[in-house]
C-alpha cells in the first residue's frame, strides 16, 4: 500500500488517494467527514453511495488533487 501511494504521489498526474472507512450498503446521507492529508478521529463506516457522492463532487476541484483523503461518518 505504501509503495502504491508513493508511486501516486511521485507522478505528474492529478491523482487523489481516497481512504474510506468500512463500506456499507446504506442509503445516501450526504453528511460525512473528510480529512485532507491528515487522519479522522474514530472513523466508523461510510455507505458506498456517500463515497461515490464525494468522489463525483470533488473530481474537478483542484484542492483535491495530489492529496490523501480519509472519509467516514
């Protein structure tokens, strides 16, 4: 995992590393926590649909390029 992340960080591409907590199959809440280049306190779980919501909403945001993002409720 560390090697893969190092390769992504060393590339010239605008890639983002997203680390979700345990994925669940629940409905969209639209209310989740993120930590950019840091760690969330007590990450529990997140629905895959909320993870998808974050990914789609941040895909063109330059602030989400070349960072590590943790996401959870």
